């Protein structure tokens, strides 16, 4: 296939390189010319393009067989999310319709689930966005569903909290005491290693169904206190503790749900390389004391 990976950044580049390794032709889209040029060393055809411009649809390769929309917002606010997830995807969906691609995979977020009761949410659970940016994410999903109804071969892959080589900020938050034990540390957290996320996206690209929703998430939802204690143990420090969790991690108190992905793994034939955050972080956070290995 000739696959266009739009948003060929941290995750997108891993997806693109995996596609290249199996013999696919890949065009990687990035906003800046310098960013796009950096892709050439991986055998990825670079394309510098602002997908916020409706005219960008004309610049996408006319012989593309599939599109992976792997975009990320360049800020935290509602406007930045709308540019990345709604406006840019409308441009890509217009191109997909014109080109008649065999698959369009959108990497969304489990952030559409704002449930706070600690219960399970799976691929069939109705989203309940709890804030403005989450509502934008749901709006983007609805655009994908509308496109599917029009016959465009869309699939959605909602990703849990991503981490992996080059992105282990959670470890630094524990080290600095910003993520600590205290009020709110019983909430559930959900994770997905970079490599397993890429595998889920490629699985949806190859074997996904029209209009389907998939979850890129590991098999081990964990309470925040357990994550803090495990990381502190690896670092050889006492778990940090604070009295006011909201003062340390603003906005992180609300969502409290276990994101499940068993249906996705069964349908797409996926086997997790990193079933929980422990297996995924262990190579990235060497234990300070070998006796701490578990």
C-alpha cells in the first residue's frame, strides 16, 4: 500500500517506520519543512503541509491507498484541539472521499470518557466527555462516523495514556513530587506503550471494519497510588505524599474509569508486548537497587 501518515511525529513516525519495514510506501506529513525533511532518513517520503488549510486536500498524494490520521494539538485549549482534531480531519476525510482510499484510521483518545465512578468502559460504552477539549474529541469522532455512513472506510482507535522511549514524563512527575500519594490517589489510570499503540493502529488499518471503534490500551488499568509507589520503588525513593492532590496535578482528579480493550485485541488479533505499565516502564526506568526488581 501507499499509506499517508498525517501527523508523523512521535507515534506517527513509529507507525510509518513499521509500515516501511514490511514493504509499504509511506508519505509522512508534518507541518514544518524541517520536521518533514527529518523523515527521509527512515525511507519515509516527506510532505510539509498545513492540514488546517482546506486547500491542503489537493496537495495530498493522488495515489494514496490509505490514510492514518495521527495528529496532535499544538496547545491545551479548545481552539488548538479543534484545529488538530476537527478541522484537519475534515481536510483528510475530504481527501479520503476523493481518492477512494481503502482505509482511514483516526487515532483518537480515551479522553472522550469522562466517567468518574471507577467503572469499566469498553469499545461499546457511550462516551461522556467531561470538558471542552473532550467534547471536541467527540466531535471529531462524529465526523468519522458521518464519513463511514457515506461509505468512507473509517476506523477510530482511541488511545489511553501513551508512554515509551522519549516520553516518560510520569516518572519525572513522581521524582519531583508532582504526582504523589494523597487525596484522589485511588482513581484508575490507563496506559498504552508506544509499540502497542502502533500495533493497534496498524491492526485497524489492515483488518479493521467500516466505522468500527477500537481501544489501544493495555490490559492492566492501575490505581494512581500503585503507579506512584512502583515508580518510586524503581527510583529508590520514598513515594512522595501531599495533602492536596488537586494542587499538585490540576485537572487530573476528574476521570476515574477502567478502559478495556479485550474486544479490540480479539478482533484485530493483537498480542500486547507490554500488558501493563510495569512491563513497559521497566526497561525505561532501571531499578536503583536490583533487590527492588519485581
